[in-house]
């Protein structure tokens, strides 16, 4: 999510920073672009207008135009406003009330209320050790109540038994009574989906709210919602009154405008986001992280999460092990290329690396990343015999011609791949010799070690705590570690935008990529055909701007 | 099930005495209780309220008021959209001449209706070409807008047809979570039954809890058999079995439900691909129709949904649901412009008869005019 919005915005920012001075009309042009980018990302029009007005008012001020780098100033203002719009602090579910704490879930049909109810129930039970009771007030959708009972069974959370013929209000009262007498800490009330213009149903849920005085009223909303997000949010806020928002399907590839709209329109915090089909795929919403992602500051945590989700940890670990032993052969390279593909290709990976947004633009300017190149490279390897794959040295001119013909490529391509493999092997040796921070990171993420992510994660999903720890560790990266890096990676780092010490230290996560991602070894990305750039230059922007 | 609210009132009214049941028409209350208990005794009485939507009840009590008013209902469903759109345009155009600033505002208005940038720009281009710097009446703007929208939509207004050449005609339903696949199948099952066709349903959503039960309720309401397996079973295998069964029993229409899936989940999309592949093993021409169910509240992401599902399952038609809320169906215009995939039906409510054929002109008029 947010990826394409981020792309659009960084395009706008690039134009701004290229200018030495900014006129008012420059700012206006940029704001028009920002507005379009936000609108395309489904941010509600009113919210967009409000946003651009605020930024404009600050950006046109004399301070900005006269400052040394006006472009950067505008970006900072946009950044600040975006964070302000999303809210700056995370706001988790509040259980600070006399038990049983009632939480009422409301929303449109199909927004994911029942699933979210179960996810919250699971989380409060397992993580917070609360005694939770769930009850479905959905007397409308066929099998909705049964759905919650089944879910409760799956996650071992109690569900109020069904009594036929009761109204939602009656069920709610019975649930509260049961929760009180049963000594439950939390009562989750799932409700039927309703359209906001259905007055009677809105009355119904408002009445349930009045009768049960819930401590939290959570509006469950689909992150893929378009402009209607604002109507939904306004209606539920006005008719029922909500205390927070849960965004579902955040793991989709939507641009996430609904997140901005709903928060802005209701003034209520986004408390949780649903990020997958598993029970624990529910996260606290961290506005700063999201704002960073939108602005192209990268989301390394998100990248690691995605890697853990998509990659086969066992395979990754096996490759990492081989690399450590120096027996990284072409089969392993092929496997690694496959993993890059699975992560969504180089472009997608780079989009999540801090500070790379800009380089991405440069790479695109230099001909772009050819994602098919990875496929081609794997085809080359597939065209080799097992013996050749294990011993690339036996590949003489004749064999190379055969491999090229077999994979529909040219002998040059085969050579390039082989050089890449050699360079990677060299890099591996270097990494082995530097036991410092990088080595540690390599072990930690399996990234520097080259085995793809997940290698060091104990083979499973990283827990929230692990991720947090990792994030801290990344933030503390010793700048000296950079000095230990291969030269071309250092050059790349120099080319990164200097955005204060914190940002710079964040970019130190890059080296992990430098060492580990296949094809990066030779100072060349897979899919970034060599000829597109002068030899030896680092494609990420080793060239001076 | 937007008849339920009314019915619900009826029931509430009886149970509570004091609730605002003045809006509840009489006949529904008569219909609710008995069938419910007969059908699904395990459920709340709420289920009972749904039951009249089933074939026998729907035919008798519900259809009369509903049928005459479906266009009104569609328009009412789109009313919020149209009102907003027209208000916006009127607001813009009574004030100013058609200058750049006005066009910019108009762009906002159209984007706000989820029309998508491409369509928005086409409308603006037309206006710019013909009307720039002239005073333009609000009605004219609406006309241009309606014509443009209609022009885009006309080629895709293709009603759902059962050719009769295939026995069974296999219809696969796909889409992201919560768009209304199961409900749409239920409505269509009722429709096909009234048309006198034999129908078989396959509960291919073996993932979500109670999805099978949900479809089974629809099966019982419409008197249609549902092929199901245990939760977690292989959806492709189930689809294959259902097709074999449908062939054996000479069923006219087989509708296969699938689990909702986000289009960027590679593994889940591969699973769907497998369903299609396995169906072809039994009948190389199946599935004869693949209907993508789209939620009208979805924004620009709907485009990515069409793209992905088309790639994996070969979407032959789109059903847009939930047009009875405040959502504007504007994204449909953008999708039509881009993909030319037929829009076979619209969901404008929760009743069986709230699934309506898609009419480009009506849709365009409803969007452009209040």
C-alpha cells in the first residue's frame, strides 16, 4: 500500500529540488501535482484541498523562498503536514475502564468487521491475557452469527451462544450481562454491515451504542475505499460516534488514501490495521511509519515483513549457509533471483529501501529496471548443465554459445551473469572477513549474508518485538560500519540525499542490500542491462547528479 | 436484503412495541417467522427475516412493489452520487464562465465521483474544445457529462446470458474479500430458478468461516442444491466434483463461489488459477463465464483488481455491488474505458430482485443528473 502515492510525490519533489529558487507559481504547480497525486490515491477531495491549502500557506511564506534550499523546505512542510494529518502518535485500543470493557464494531457490509472482531479477540486473549467474550449482533447476513462462533472456536475465544429470535439490542444486553456475570475483561460486539443512508439501521446501531455505552466504538473500513470513505466516516461519526478506526485490507495494493481521509474527516485515530488473512495479521497503526512510506523515506520494517511473508526461510537459510562456506553456485544464484521476483521485483524492493526513491528515478532515467532481466538470467542458468552450474569455470566459449542459444540470449549476457556471480562470491568473502556490524546484520537479516531475508528469523514470521529490536539496531548503526563497505556501495551512500543524521544512519541499511541482493554484486542490478550505464559505475547513482 | 430493514422493523415492532415500525409495510411480517425456523433452526430469528426473499415468498409478497420501482431504486441508490456531482457542477457553473479555473474545479468534481483520471480528462477535453470561455448552463454540462459517460459505458452494457449451448453453463465468481460474491450468487440462483433453469451451487469458499453455511442458506431459500466440502478443502477439487455432478444431473447452470482474495496475493491467485485449470480438465470450455464482483465503494484499486483477475481467471463480466449506499459507481466508467469488460449486473440492494441488468444510459443519466 501507499507505494504509488509515494512514487508520485517523489516525482513532484524531484522537480522542486532541482530548482535553485522557487517562485510562488513553482509552489502552486507543485501543489497542483501533489493534489492530483493525492486524488489518484483516493484521498477525499475536501481533505486534499485542506491539505494543499495548509502547505501552500506555509510554503509561499518569505522564509521558504529565501531559504537556501527552498525545495527541501517545501518537502519538509509537506512531510510535517502529512504526519499531522495522519496523527503523530500511535493510538492503540484503550481498555482502561471498568471491566467488562465493551468494544462495539461498526461499518459497511463487507468491510471485514467479523474477521477483525476475531483478530482483536485473539490478540487480547493471547497477547494481553484478557478474558474476552465476543457476540454477533448480525441477525441479517446468512450465517454471520455462526461465522463468529466458528471463529471463536478456532481462536479459543468465548462467543455468546445464539438465541434465536433476539434483536441486536437484546443480544447486546444479554452479552453485557453474560460478560458481567462471567467475569470477562472485554466484550466485543460485532454488528451487521449497513449502508450509511439506511436510517433505520443507523438508528439501530446508535441505540445499541446508547444501551451498552461501549468504551470503544471502532469503525471498520476497507483501505481500498475510494472517495466514499469520507461519507462513511462522516456518517458513522455523526450518527453513532466512533472512537477509532480499523483499516482492513492494508495488505492490498491500494494507495491508502482512505487512511488519510478517514482520519482527517473524523479526527479519530486509526488504531489498528488488518494486514493479512492470519489471526495475528493485525497491527497497531504507526502514523510515522506510514508517513515515511508515503514520502518515499522507505519502510525497511515493512520490507523485512514482506520478505518474511513471501520467502521460504529454509531455502534462504540454506543459501546463506552456502555463501558463508563460499560454495555459492549458480543454482543458488538462480534461487536467489527467484526470491527477488517473489518479493515483487527489484523496483518494488527498492521502493521500500530508505532513500532509494530518488535513485529509482535515476535508474529509470537510465533506461529503467528491466524486471524481465531476472527471468532471462534464470533462463541462462537453466540452460546450463548441472555440472556447469556447480563449476562455472568450465564454461568456455563453445559452452557459452550453447547456453546463450538455449536461453535465447547472447554470449555477452552469459558473461555478464558469470561476472556477477563471481563478484558476488568475492563480496561474500569480504563480508566473511568483516565481523563488525555488517556481519551481525548479515546474520540477523540473512540479507548481508546474501541468503535473502528471513534466514535469521528463526524460520518464521518476525514478531513485533523482533522487528522493533531490529529497527532499533538499524538506527544505531555505527557510521564507521559504512567505511568497511565495498567501495561502490560507499559511493552509492554518498549519493543519497543527506537528510540529517538520523536519516543517514538509516541508509546504512543499504549495505545489507549491497552485499546480499543477487546481481547487485558487480555494481549492477539484475535487469539493469550493463550497457545502459558506463562500466564500473554503480547504477544506483554513483554518477554525480 | 434491503427488504430486511423494513421487515426488521416489523419484527422489532412486534417484539418491542415501541420501535419506529411505521415504515414497515404489513405483508412482510406475515412472511417471516415460519420459513425461518424451518430452514435454519440454528440461527437467530434474524434469518427468518431473510427468508421471504427466497423463491416462494419473494414471488408472492416482495416482487410487486420492488419490480415497478427498480429504476427508481437504482436512481435512489445513485442519488447521493448524482446530487453531489450535480451540485458541484451547478455550483461551479452558475458562478463562472468556463475558464481554466472552472475546468479545474470540474476536474475535482469528477475525480471525486471516482470516475478516474482518464475519463475525467476526456470530459474536460470535450468541454474545453467546444465551450471554452463561453458561459455554459449547468444543464449543458450535465448533458456533456452524461453523453460522455454513456459513450464509454455503452459498449460494455451486456446483460448476463445463458447461451444454452453448454450443459451446464459454468459460472465462476471471483473478487476480493467482502465484495458480495456469495450474495450475488444467491440472487442469481433465485433468478435462474424463476427462469425455470436447474441450478447447482458450489461452495468454493472453503476458507472463510461459515462461508459454506452462508451459501447453503441461499441454497435452501432458492431450492437449489449446494455442493460443499469441509472447511479447508481444496477449492479446485470441489469445483471439479461439482462440475461432474452437474454434468451427471444435466444441470443448466453451475455457479461456483470462491474465497475472496486480494489480487496482489500471489499464492491465492495461483490457487484461483488452479480452479480454472482443473475445471478445464472436465470441460475444456469451462468456465464459460467468470464474473468479477466489484464493490462500488472501492476506489482506484478496482482497476488493479480487474487487471489481476482478468490475467489469472479471464474475467468475462463484472457485477458491481453496493450501489445502494453513498458510493458512486464512477470507477465503473474508468474500468469500462480501460478494459471493455462487459458489466453484466448491478447490485442495488440486498433483496433478490436488487440485482439488475446494467443499462449504460440509465447509469450515465443517474450519475450526471439528480
